[in-house]
């Protein structure tokens, strides 16, 4: 007998790379959306490359992995794409050798550190 679960699995096989935004798609107010974790697990079991994107630069990808884990998701750092990571990756790929004047959060600083890119301290400072 063809079940709803069979239909769900068949539907999921058509996706090549599912991309999720974390806020309000996977969790809301620090509570996971019912069924979200199971859906991510099922996609991975089907061999899908699942990605998680966010425009929130206050956390590093490492910090996001911890948050995902606390909410019941199994996520690798390499599956997370954040604006902080993309900015640091861009500078790294451009072979940037200067020092970044950072007006931003710890998440950006951590990602810059991961690539060995020098930067000022987190926060706003006065240029003299």
C-alpha cells in the first residue's frame, strides 16, 4: 500500500540541495518547529546536501552548530552559510593582507580569526 510517508519520501527525492533559513523556518523563539529536525534528518538520509543560511552575523558557524544541537538538529559547520562567514571567506580568497576595521559583532570577529585575518576589537572605536 502506498502511504503518505511514501509520497513524502518520493517528493523529497526531487530536491537537489535543500536550503533552509534558520529563523522561523526551523525554530521560533528558541523552540524548534515541530517536525523540522525529522525533516532535516530524512533529507540527509536520502543523501541530500542540506544547507542552512542566515543573514545574522552575531554568531560564528561554530556558535550556530551549538545552537542547532541544543535544538535537536544534527548540523555540521560546513553546512552553515552566514554573512559573517561569507565576508571572511571573501577576504581570504582575495588574499587580503591588511587589517579589518571591524564595526560588528563577535560572530564576524570569530570568522575572521578562523581565516587568520587581523582585525580591530569588536565594537565601535574612534579613529584618531
